[in-house]
C-alpha cells in the first residue's frame, strides 16, 4: 500500500479542509460543570467521599476539554480519490477510491438531530443508514458508494469539495 506522504507528491492535492470544534464548545462544557464541581467542593468539607468525587469530576472535565481541543476532521481530494480522517478516532486517512464512488451531492442536514447524538462526531444515522463525519455547521457532501454504503462528510466549503470530486471523476471516466 502506498503511504500517505508519497501520495501527496505523486497525486496532486486538489482540495484540503481541516475542521475543528468551535472554541466555545469546551468553554461551555467547563461552565456547565462548574455547578456540580462547586457543590462537591462544598460537600467535601462535610464528607471525605465528595473530595474523591470532585477529583473524578475534574479528571473527566480535563479529558473532555482535551478531546475537544484535539478532535479534527480532515478531508482531502487527490487524483486517486477522497481521503477522510476524523482524528483521534482515525490515526490514518480512510481512502475512498474514485472507482468506488457511485454518486455525490451537496447536502444540508440538521446538525443537532443527525444521528440523534452530540452535534459533531463520527456517527451513524439509522434513519437513512448513513455514516457521518461532522464537526460543525449543517452542510456537507453526501456520498453513495457502489457497494450501497452512504457517507456524509461535513464541510464548511461543500461546493469546493464537490468541484474537486467533479474534476477527479471526470478524469477517471476519461481514462
């Protein structure tokens, strides 16, 4: 298998987008956790067990804030296909080869309701049987693969992503 670094040199980059959570998401999370943390802090004066709970709560808050700061959705289009990585879930890029794509289009979706869980994540919607990679916004590119699987990739620039896919698809059909 060809490694990622040599792919950049050999197959010209047509599109690249890196999305992260908005800065206020971890701040909002910390603000929501201040009330239980302050309650546990006051209760720790009465009972030693609450101090342990406070430490656990602070540890959970630190983990979530760290994850919100490092999570990113990376989307790249090269001549040989589309590469997607939802870091840290995916250490390596997932390649979707040009010949595996049956159709694609810009799509608007409900970012809070899609997949029925937290806005922004790698998730599955049982309604339309689609895997989705979403970090922010409500627009993306819906892919339907030749094997019938569906994939929704959230994007702040979905039209540019579709234009890059158009370019790749037209070159692959011309070959």
